[in-house]
């Protein structure tokens, strides 16, 4: 089935609108939004977009793990708050 960019944009907008209505978060990652735009233009198919999204999620997860391991993801003021309570 061949669809036009206008049709794909309308589909994407409906999906986003439904998610927002249901209170589901929409990933605002620029890489994800770029993949959506590529799908809208017809540069990639849905399978490629799904694959790209899974890669984005894996990278985000790896970044979070790295931040936790290094302690950079923690609130630097947290230790000051604890010291003030004592």
C-alpha cells in the first residue's frame, strides 16, 4: 500500500493525539522525531522506524546506566540536604 506524505502525517498526528488524550507520554527525543519525519516522507518504512526506535531506547537506557554507575545522575545537592538535617 502506497501512501502520500500528507496521509502519513495525518496518521502520525492521530497516533500522537490519541496518546496525549490517554495520558500516554510521547517520546520527544529528537532522534525519534526525526525517524517519524523520515517515515512521513516515505524515506523509511514502519519496520525500519520501529528498529530505529528500539535503537534509540537502547542508547537512552545505556546512558542512564552509565550515569548511575558514575554517580553523575544523582542530585549533587542531595548530600548537602542530608548534612543540614543532622
